[in-house]
C-alpha cells in the first residue's frame, strides 16, 4: 500500500498525488480543515487535492484558514468551539504548525467520537480537557504519507493523506503506535480562590472585539447574576445580559454575556470590548459572585 508507487517526483509544489487504489468506504466520512494558511497561496488546494486523490468521495468542509500565522492558541480555541457541531466520526485536520520539520510529533487523536489529525504542539489541548477520555497515535507509518515528504509541508504530505486513508476505513492503530504524553497548553480551567472568587483569563478575542474568557457558564447561576461582578484591568463589569442588544437589565456600556462557545464573554454593544478595555488574550479576569 505504498503511496509513492507510480507517483512523479517533481519538487515541493508538484509531486503527483497518491495513485494507490484503496477500498472506498460505503459511508465516506466528513473531513474538516482548519489552518493558518490563508487563501492566497496554493496550500489549502494542495491538501484537498491529496485527500481527493486517495478518496474521491470524501466530503471536505473548511472551518477556517484565517487563524493568525503560527497562533496555536487561536487554532486550539477555534477547534474547540466548532468540532461538536459536526456529526460523529468527523475527521478534523488542524494545521497550525510553527515546528514543522522539527522533532514535534505528527499525531492522530481519537476523542469524543471524533478524529483529530495534526501536530503535537498543544493544538488539541482543549479537546483533551473537554473530552477527558482520548487515544493518541503517533503518525509513523510512512506508507500512508505522500512521498517524498517535504520538511516544510506536513499538512500536504502527512496530515492530509492520513485523513484521507482514515476516511476509507483504515484503523487508527495502523498509522502508528499509541502514545500518552501529549504536549499541552495551559489548562483551560479557571482557578477557584479561597475567597470564593473565580480567577480566569481571556482565551480568545473575536473579530467583533468580544473577549471570551475561560470561565464556563456553569460557574454563574441565574441567582448570582444580580450580584456578580467581573473585574479586569482595574475595571468592573456588573451587567450580565442574555444577548448583545438586551438592555432590559442595564444600559451600561460594558457587559457580560453567556457566549455560544460555552464561556462568559465581555462585550460592548456595537464596539470592541477589547479596544475599550485595552486588553489582550491572556489577561486575568476575576468573577466575584456577590
């Protein structure tokens, strides 16, 4: 089952796609793509070309290719916020990979009835925390790789073909041995202090300037909302709304809302809360319940 059999070797951008005949599943799986590649270069097209060369019946969905270059935390959040919207057995290819070509490992993760393929650099950290139970396989079986493997484009030569073969029914263990020491980002969980306060941080700022914290909705009951406060950068947010234009509770400029990703967000209606507050990702946010 060598991918390289019959393939032309024409350089970094021109290797022929795998020509190996493979059995196609009667129920082809969905493959999503999440990268920092942008759309002005050939990178995304190359990933799709390799996938279709292995499995012409594959269904591909672009989550986003606009992750800021090399921003692993932004990629980890986007994956966390989107993967559960897809059906079970979806294969998620995530490539935000500043360490491509180095000793960082390429991996396949099985978690929450989904599959995740990409670099072992923290990109799947929030999946590990959210799901709790998972398996990780290091991708070492190069018969499933595009040949020759470019040291600068593992997205095309390792992650895309592995996703394609997985979609045809190849078992995760066939790609390599199981490992149990993945690289992780800082924990997604906030800290509960002795005073009862919850200390979290901003984990994402969206394109509207909403500041998404790592404080989950469940940390704040409906009974707490009338007394609760969020403190950040010396400023206090006392208003908690159900939606962005909800002014029934308060007309204060800055307010908190339970966002669609499952976390408390700090927002400013029709303005950027991040700009108004002068904050950035990683800044500490404290929740006081009264």
